[in-house]
């Protein structure tokens, strides 16, 4: 029974790793803009796809070590959505704030 | 919020078209590597990827908490989250803080996506919505808008999900999870670690 409980704790921690990172992303944005940005979930999916394709590419070239994982995270990290999102949303926030003042 | 839902649908449709609407699967990385030991006659196993995922999440959270406590940018973020108008009057570039916040949030979401791929080895173009809802509710039951609250809520939600599927019927998992979220919001609308909102101090709740 104890072994089963420890196994479930380990499973839960892996699931919590995903939820924690995404919940922190939501909290970060909501704290400064008071808005909920639903796109973050799909951003995670997009990063998943990027990581998957890079990992598949790594498998094709037979990188059988931690290089695959590093490549997958490198692909998921600087995805092209971050720039348009970070540059347009503050501008849009300021615009809607100035409209609200008027 | 409506614009973000629109952008979400655009991203989802692009992913649907690029993946032909099918689930994408990857063979598990290092299936035999990782932690394995016997406890009370039960073989406990944790793959190398699960352990890497947990370690990465812990590292990123500690990094963020340290960044918020120890750096000027963290102080700016806390100032803007308390009162954006007052922060702007104090000389803080609110637009830049928001831009950095969005970039960081994108990075955190991307890390979550990367973990999903290497941990579960399967990707579906529709999973973003459910994932976002669960993470959002996790943040809300913790105390929305605070990092520690989001972490607490997410760990609680994951524990609830895992506990339910370990002991009961997995088909009812989401019913129970969302039922518990509704119950928590009815009993503690400010979240589990949040202080009750006072009418004369609306911004002091966090």
C-alpha cells in the first residue's frame, strides 16, 4: 500500500509540474493587467508541437542522449509567438485604458 | 479577454491544420531509465523524464520567486501588480513591465508545453483549452494573481486529480475536479491562501 501511495505521489508531482508552470503564467499576466489571457494554454500546445517535431527530428538523426531533450526545450522556449504577444498586448492594454479614461 | 479567446482559436486552428487534426505521438524517451525501487511489495517507478519535468518546474519556480524578491525588475512587477497608476507616477515604465511579464508568461507556458511532450509523449491540438482552464482554476483556488497562490492551487489540483484516478473511476475525474473547484470558490472566494477582500481597501486583497 505504501509503495502504491508513493507511486501516486510521484505521478501527481509530474502532473503538478505542468499545472504549476501554466498557473504561474496566468498569475503573472493577471497580476499586472487584471486580464485573463486564454491564449497561454494554446501557447503551451504550440510549444508542445514544436518540441515534438524537434524531438522527432532528433530521433531521425539518432541523437540518443540528453541532446534530444535540450533541443526540444530550446525549440519550445523562444517560439515566435512571444514577440508579437509581448509587443502588442501592452500597447492594446494602454489603448483600452486610455479609452476607458475618456 | 475576448481578443485572447480569438487568438486562442487562431492558434488552435493553425495547429489543427498542421497536424491534420490527428494526435501526434512520440516514442517515450529512455523508458528504462529513472528511479525504480520496491516498497511494501510494490515496485515504484519514475521515468527519467518525469523526474526531469519535476526538477525543471521546481527550478523555474525558485528562479521566478528569487527574481521577484531580489531584482529591481521583480520589485517593478510587484509595484505594478499593487497599483499600476502609482507605479507609473513613481517612474516605473509600466508598458515595459507588462511586456516583460508577457514574455515570461510565454516562456512558462512554453516550458509547460515542453514538459507535456517529453512526459506524456502525446500532443493534441485541442488540449490547450482544457489545460488552460485547469491551470486557471488552479490559480483561482490558490489565490489568483499571486505566484505562491498559483503554485499552491496547482499542486492541490494535481493531487486531487491523481488521488481520484488512483482510487476511483477515471471517467468521473473532471466532474469531481470541477465540482471541488466550485465548492472551494463558494466557501473561499478569495482562494485558499488569499485574504478576504475589504471594501475600503479593494487593492489590498492580494
